[in-house]
């Protein structure tokens, strides 16, 4: 029998209370409460700070797609860089493109624990807080204590406000950035974004600005110098604060050694180097073509805006790549030719005071550099008179250098006086001088202005454009903005309308008095020729070659001014009322519009649209604008497929009868050979053109060119006034084109104008317009017999025969021939028959 045992269990209904009692007992101890408060306060403080500062902060994820503001890069017709449009000079690189020495220099100088911390350097933060507290109320700025990550948050997302609030937000954002981006991505953003002085944003732009090198070519001491600039670039300016910059650079090199990035020998060698900065970086972009580039910038601004107001492709922030039609050699030739023409006209009129002055105090050189005066030529310089004593003046230049200008070098009289310009010099006056030998001579900026455009006939692309003497301080582009009367350059439009309405180049027009009744209010209007005389019945060709006003208004009246103004509208010259004075060029238009109208004539009446931009790409290379939108299948094929070269389809609109256009071009060739533009004849190539001179004369023009390019030139005062009775398009404007053509056409083989199908070339007597048999045109400009272009069935029916080469023309019957002397027979030359000529030439003549 086993003994019985009993076990006693006690059930407590307040077990939870007993467990809670344990904590109550624990909480009752003072040290526990204090420890808990110490632990909870930071959590509550963090929550409070988050509610106050971090709740509305921007998302760090936005940095994954962040694109820094980049300048617009402009290239010429050959793809060479010629200009940039920027407010922040920046060149974006990827992380792999930064040399390790540069990375080590910046991390050593700015954030030595960058690759190990989580966005905040807590020991550095504590030191910054202590420094801030010690400087409260002193007005001094405490050191930042920011990591590179915090600087990225400040620069890209917060701004540069100096406050405790910004520092708190910066810390929150830094933690977020570290959770989203890798260290390499953060450093790439930092090195591309940071401002380093001299308008350079990012290390690549700074390397160019300070050392005229790419970052991959920087020496150790140069990389260390760039690393001292983020805090305050002006404090370490290599000119004003060289010693301070050297000291700080050497400190960075020491930090790099302490961090194990370089050896002691490398540090010592680098510290022994001078700063090595350059004062002015050599431009890798030429910043060329002032007026042309300003027109490009204006069109880009209209399309994309300056920053982001019209989208992400702003001119100053979008990083656009722009291919233009700028032909640099032709642009240089056009600029020089127009400037020389303006100076030639102005020569002998005396010195003109530019009317500018600067304070000759401490910063006179900087003020002179900002003065709105353009000197045009490379050997002309803007200068300021610093002092005048005795027979010479001390002048200073924008680079701070000085020179002496003797009175003999400024002896030309001041305009409107008989007194030498030197006598009007005063300290602070801005003048223009030219370098001659070892000294300088005074020069004068012409008051007369002008504009010039060069257009490619086949495409309408503007190859060159110049709108004044110099774009600096004078940004009004007279090539596209100045509304001026074109004068006689409008006459080809009048006669083209006449050719479209039954007249021919051989039609006879009376060069005689012509008056028209304009109504009771205006009375009778009588027109006159520029020379004042009359020549009687003449051919249309002669009237255009000699630019006869009376023949023009008579032709316009016979044709109908409504037809003339309609053709002007079709050619894009302008909208004009149906007044006869419009036929003589009394309606306002621009050089660009008139030049394009002549390009249409040279293009056999096919439409061409002037353009300065070929295409635009965004920062990623996507084409977002193209001037020529025609498709071209196979144009981008990797290799030749053996078939004919692919070409885009022709979509050109025929604006006028191609035969009319060619007839007018053929007539305008005569203007060059024997008319008002004879100064161009010795260029020895097929050229057409028309001069123009308006009443006063206030404006002079020339428009013309070759089958490939057409140029338009205008000269006159901005506030129109008479230029002098000698001023004519043939004496002032045409020589400008000649100077340009001598450069532009050098080594270019002559190409004749091509006649369209259907044109009949007929031998006529140049003065009477009657058909000629038995005689052939020669190369003599004023030959009696010439080839004339006619439309089918429009050539003259009456004939004139020439008996003997060089003999007189006769409209008489054969019985009236002069007798030949048997004793002295004239040498016979074989003249090809008409059928032989047709067979050889392959056309109808």
C-alpha cells in the first residue's frame, strides 16, 4: 500500500497586476525614471523636428532624375563649336570621368569620411554647433560642418539660406539622399553642380576657367587648388589673394597626405609648385558671329524660352545642341567688307566722339571692359583717357595696361569743327585707337550703319549675317530688323510682273515724262529719272540695266500695280498699297526679305525660306527641331547599297513662272556687265544683281550674286537723312559685295545660270531689241548683238541683218547694202550655221 501525497495549488486572480507591479516597482526607482526620460526626449524631439521641418521637404528621389542647368552649345555649318549661351558655365561629366586625384582632393578638403558616414558627420556637426553658439551675436558666420551629401541637399534642393532651420532640413535630406543614391552618384552631382568662381559651375568648367585644361589633365597641385574653392571662391582669388590661396592649397595637400591619398614626397613636390592659374582661359568656343548668333539666340528664345517657362529645353538651362548654317569664312568676309564700306563712307568726315565716359578711379579698367562700345576690327581697341599733359595723353585699356597717345596721332578734326580731336580729350573719355607699329592712332566709329545677308540659293540657309558695325553696344540687327525703302532693287519685281503679263525683255518702253493724277487732294504727280534726263523709246532690258525710273513707273502702270504688289507679296517682300511710287521702292522692307526674293529668282522661281538654324537637339541628343522636315529614306544607311544616292523628295513650291524668273536673272546679268553694277564685272564670273538708291539719297542698296549664293547689302543712317548727292548703290553698296565676293568665291569655279525648260535664246540687237541673223554675240560687255531669253512664241519677228563682222546694223532691204571693194576683200571667217549651232548646243536658239 503506497502512501498518499497531496500537492497544493494557489490560483491568483491578480497575476497581471503582480507583473505590472514589477514595473511599477521598477518605475518607482528614480534612476529608472531619469534614464527613461533621457531616452524618450530625443525621440520626441526627432518627431517634433520632423513635424516642423521635414514633413514638406522635397523628395530625395527627384535627384535620381536631376539634370543640372547646362548651356546651349552652337555649332557652325561644319559642326565646329562657335558659341555658347549660358548664365552658368557648366560641363557635365559622369563619375568615371573624374580623375581619382581630384576626388581625393575634394573629399580631403570637404568631407574626409564621405565614403563611410551615412550623410551626417556627427563629430563635425557637434563642432559646428559649438562654433555657432560661440559666435551668436557677433555677426560672424559659423563654419558649416556640412558633409558633401548635405551640400548636395543645400545646393540642389534647399538653397543657401544661413539659418538653423536650413541646417536641420539639410540633415534630414542628407539621410534621405544616402538611402536613395550611391556615394558615386552623390559625388557626381556635387562635382558637377558646385560653384567655383569665374562663373564656373562644376569642376570641368573650373578647370577650363583657372587652368585652361580638362580635369583629366590637371596636375596634383592644380586639383588641390580647385578643392579649396567651394567654401568661398573670392577668398582664394589667384590675383587678389595669392598668398592666402597658396596657404589653403598646401593645407589640402597636407590633408591628402594624412588621409593616405598621396605620399610625403608627392605632397612636398606639389607644395613647391606655384598656383599656375591663367588670367584668361583660351576660348575653346570662339564666340563668333555677333549679329548672326544674336538672331539664333532670339529664335531659340521664342521657341524654348530662357529657362523653364516654356519647357525643359530653355536656352540657358536646357543643354541644347544647335547646328546653324553659319559659314565662318563667309561670315568673316561679310563683316570685314561691310565694316570697310562703312569706314570708307565715313572717312574724311572728322572724328566722332562716342559720348561715353568712365570714372578713372580704382576700377577704371573693369568699367571700360563693360562700356557699350564695339570696335569691330582686331587691331582697334577701346581706351580711356587717364591724363592729358602737354603734347600727349595717357590712355588705359580694359586689361589694365597703359600707353601714350601723342597729339599728332589724334590730329584729325572733331566732326563739325576745324579743331583737332586731341583738344577735346578729357580724363574719363572713352575713345577708340588703332595699333600702328609701336604706338596707337585715333580712330572714329562710323555713324552710318548697314546690314548684310548672304543666303544659299538652293536651300535658303543664311550663310552670313551682319547688322551694323559691331554687335557690342549696338544689338539692333539692321539685316533683319531695319525697315527701309529698297529703292531700285524693287524694280525686278515690277518687270517680272510685266514679263508675266505679255511683255518681253525686248519690249520697247518710252523713257519720257510720265505724270499721273492722284485726285483733287493730292493733285498731279510727275516722276523723274535719277539723272533727270530722258532717253526716249528703249528696251526693257536697257531700262533695268540703267535703272530708269520713268520706264519703271510706265511699265507698272501698263501692267497694273495690283499685279506688282501681288508678286511682291508672293515673294515675301511685303504688303504694299497699289501706288505707283511703290514701283520705285517706296515701301518699307528688310534686307533679309529682299535677299530672299532675289534667291527665289535665282532658284528659277521656286520657294526658299531663309533659316539660320538647321536643327536642334536636346541634352540627350534627340532632335527636337529641324528646318528641313523632308524624309530621306536610306540617307542614314550604314553602307552604300549600289543604288543611286538617296535624296529627300522635292517639295518646293513654285512661286512664279520659272521662265519669268530666268528672264529676269538674265537681264540682271546685264546690270553687272554694262549697267549700274559694272564695278563687279572684273570678277570674271556669272553674276546678277541690282543696285538701289532712295530719294535723298537716304539709303543705298545692292542685291545679287551667283547661281549658288545671293547677298543683300544696305547702307544708311538709323535716323534716315541724306547721305550726299554722290551716294549711290553702285558706288557704295556694290563695292562691299565685290570685296566679299573676292574672298567668298576664291577657288570656286564659275557656274552659269541654268535656264529652265522652254526658254528660247535668241540673238537680238541690244539697243533695238530686234532679231539678228548672220551675226553672233561676243564676250564684249557692250556688244551690239546679245543673247536674249524669250518664252516660246514671244521672240521678236522683225529681223535685222548684219553684213560683215563689225559692220553697221541696217533695217533696210538687201538693195541698200554698202558696196564691197573688190581690190581689198575682207578676210573671211567661218560662221557656224544655225543648224550646226543647235546641234552643238542641244537647245532651241
